[in-house]
C-alpha cells in the first residue's frame, strides 16, 4: 500500500495523487489517501478543501491504523496520543516514534529526484511532488483518472461552447491569497503585467487571431489593470463555480498562458491539443529557496517574471 498525504487546493492535490498513483503502480499495489489535513489544519483557506471527488477515479481513504503503520509509528502509542500525533506529524515524524517497518517519505528537494521510485511498498508520501517527472510513467492512466464525473453545468455551458467554437487560449492570473497572505506574497509572488504582456505578444506572433479567455480569482482587479492586444474576454464565472469547473474551461482552450499556480499548470498539462503553446513564468517562485527547476515541463516556453 502507498498512502499520499493531501494538502492545499485542487492543483496541489492532483500532484500528490499523481505521485502516489505512480509509486503504487510501480509496486503493483493500492493507493490510499490521507485527507486528515483538511480537518486538522487551523489555517485552511477557502479554496483548500478535498476536491478529488470531482474526478472519475476510485478513491480509497486510509484509516488511522494504516496511516500510522505506513508512517512507522508504534500502534499502541499512536492510539494513546492520536490527537497530538495528528497535529504534529503532518509536518515531521519524530525519530523516537519510529518502530514499525513503514517508510515516511518527505522529498529531499522540491525538484525531481530519480530515487523517488526506489521508495518501497508501504510508503507514506508527505510532500508536494510538483513536476511531471514524478508521474511520467503513469501519465496516460492519470489523464483517465482526471476526467470529470459530471457534465458541464448549465451555469458555464454557454461559455464552454464559445471556447469550443474558435481558436482559443486561457490566460490565468493568480491573485487572492498571493496578494493577501504576506508569506505567499513574499515567497511565491504575484506576477506583474509585464510577464503577461510579453506572453501575449509571443502568443500573438504565432496565433494572431486566438481568442483569449482571462481567468482569475480576482477578475475585477485584473480587468482594471490589464488590457491585452487582440480579441479577449475576462471570464466572470458565476459565484461558487468550483475549481474543477474552472479547470474544465481551461482544458477546452487550445493554448495557455499560466500563472505560478498549480490549477493553471494542470489546465495546460491536461490539454491534448496538437501543437499547443504553453507559456509559464521563470522562476516559478519569486523569492523561495525551493528548487523549482523541474516544475515547468520541457516544451513549455519560459518567460522571466516580474513581481508586482
């Protein structure tokens, strides 16, 4: 059994699921999910809810006993101190608690590392795994797993049809907590308009008549601050539109200009349009110490970012 710890919003969950599925298939075993973070974390943001149920995948949730076994924790002790362990071990497993044959695995680096698939069966994955290199061996099954269960809802059906009718690209601005959370603003950074201007210019040189569909978690501010060349539409999706339906709309576009956000990353990666052009920022994070060398896949175009 492989257990993947899930955290964050839909895009993060997809990376963590993808890594877990790949390791589970490598060992020809089952993948189970630890979703305890969503109940235990006091600092969840509004978009940080378990969201993989929107996909056509068979989900198995790990029990506390299975989690403790994979973490390598003494079961009897874990039962006595389950509440404290649940709060503490989301971040680090104390060496003094190790006794079982499980394998708690936290990545040694944010970048891809070839020893990932060397992790044994009965491993508990506790990391972000934000590179397609972690799940390259399972890329085709993943595309099947990440098909949406439900048809396009009526609230966005007309927009979906417009996107289908002509050459299109989505442009994703991530603001929200990147603006309002001081740590995110400092370490991840909000992309400046200069990045988007250069990205649109590049896209227009190759696909001049493409319709741009502009998405953002703060579309009003983007519409005030940014006016791209050529045909475009600022997408004012209905209130309450789920992240997976925004992903659905992104997937309908032929090309992509993404923010340093995992939702837009998946919107671009899942797109199978022949000859798609994807533009991404470089570096991925503005001031983080993480090695983000492998976040942007080969074949996508990197443009230096400027931070607002």
